[in-house]
């Protein structure tokens, strides 16, 4: 199993949690972004810089993904592609995206896009906070324990 991070918009606090988990659990962690990313020195952590462009990082992750890999992303279309390839998805706020809930999330995303397209201000996501960070850490730990063992 490998962990992939859609790193351009991933909060720093989440990356830090993932760095520690990768080293502790000895699991490969790859950040994919449109810009160079600094990572701690570790044989388990690497960063891939892809060219700029719409969904280039997302497509790289999908192309490299193996079944049972974990992807950290808030991007709903990327999450749907990952699930379709047999991967797992955890968003930076600790929500597991699954075959059971991805359809609803895509529908909400599309509806909000439509509203924004006609000029409606739909606001943005809530400010990322300590409870989001804790929810992510807890969900990641549960996932890794279930898939890698104690």
C-alpha cells in the first residue's frame, strides 16, 4: 500500500501528520503537486512535481494508483476516480469517501458549481481547525491499523 497526497491544497498540519505516520508505519508517502514541495528526509517520503495545468496532479495520481492505495484529497472528482480504481480516499478533515457516499458528494459539488456559474455566492469551506486535524489523525490511524495491522 502507498499513500498519495493531492498536495497543492492539503493543509500543512495534515502533511505533518502524514509524514509522521509514514515513518512510524514504514509506508511510502508521495506528495504530488504543481510546485516543488519540501519534505522531511526519509526513505518513505517523496515529492513529485508535475507540470502546471488543470487536473495534471490528479491525473498523475490516478495513473500511478494501485488498488488498495490511500489518497488524501478534498477533490471530489479525483476521489471518484480513485474509488473506481479500487483505492481508498480520506479527505483532509477526516471524512472517508466511499462508493456509498461519493455519488451524493459529486451531486452536491455539481449543484454548487452550477449556482456559482450563474453568480450565486456559495461561500467556501469552513476554516480548517484543530478538531478537523484531530478527526483526520484519528481516521488515518484507524485506516492504517485496519490495513497494515497494529
